[in-house]
C-alpha cells in the first residue's frame, strides 16, 4: 500500500470541557477524495484545522508523509503543502480579487507585481473567472466568491515550490449556495483534482448529500468525537450502520441524539 500523505493517530481535541475529537485515527492517501461528514458540532472542521496546522491536538500525533509534525505550521516547514478553502469564502472585503488571490505572494514573496498578476490571472482562468481581478468581493455572487477562494487556495509560489499545496481542504464549500451554484462548485472541485496545476488530493467537509456523492470517493463519518464508519461513497446505500442510515434518511429516530434548543 502507498505511503499515507497525512495521518492522524489517536488524536484528541477539547475546547473547554467539550471533547470534540476522542482518539481519532484518520488516513489520507495521495489522490484521495475524502468527505468527512457527520452531524453538526462533531469536530469535522476541527479535523481540517488540525491537518492544516492551525490547531494542535491535545494528544495524539499527526504525520505528513511519515514525518511527525511538531507545533503549528508557522513553527517549522511541513513536508506537505496544504491549501484551505474556508466557509463562506473568507475573502478580504477591502482587497480586489487580484489582491485576494495573490495575497500570500504579494505579502511574502519577492516576485514583481506583474509576475504575481500573471499567476493570479492563470488561477482565475482555471476556476472560470477570467477578467475579474479588478472587482471587489461585494461585487460577486456567492458562487463566484467561492471560486475566487479556490483560486487563492491553489496559488503556487515559484520561489518556494516546497510550499506549494499538495492537498486541498474544503470546509463546507457549497454551504449557502443554490443548487445550480453548488453543482458548479462540485464540478470545479473534481476539475481541479485532475488539472495539471491543481491538487490531486483533497478532504471536504460538507452536509450536502449532492456534494458528498459528487465529490467524494471515500467517506469518513464522525459522531461523538469518534470515527463511527468509513468506506467508499457507494457503500452509503448498502451499509447497515444505523448512524449512517439515520443521517442520510434525515430521520429524528435513531442513535443520533437530537439536541433541542
């Protein structure tokens, strides 16, 4: 079997008295298209932030290409470059699209502005948004803003190829979008996986059934801080796991506890 790209071994994470992840084991391989799913508040986004190095686990270990990560991403060089697409795009409202997509290069590289501009235009073309570099996020639809965030996440730095993203992390990329805009985003996720300058591996957190089925090859189901089930996306239809069946049926009856507000 191929060497794992990313591994979480016995990872636990709590916020105050709330245990979000409880000794979670999770493996991502090169070329993986993995959906991390489960009810709200079960640690899905926390998994992404741990993989990205934005959070440290309380216990357990994280390995990137077999090397154990020590500290956060800004405390040392990771052996795997990670790009992240946040919920609701998370663009800087006061910056143009060009400045958002090229933000890291404008801030942390010595490339001339015209070179960065060319790289930005290439990425915008990849996500189907040529010619909008001078617009501001407020001038874009929700789907367009999300695609701009994709262009930012896949930005590569010619000065430091080792930092270029090998895996993309998508946190609810279709949340709040209408069905047609969601389909555009789902198709783009697959397109970027196959593109020459894209990322062949990704992890996606989502609640939307269409996004799970259209973007994932493999599913990991989190509930009560643990991995309750994992398998190929097609096995969703045939699994006897009561938690998975309740989730996809949208039923209030079953082992998933409904929290009243």
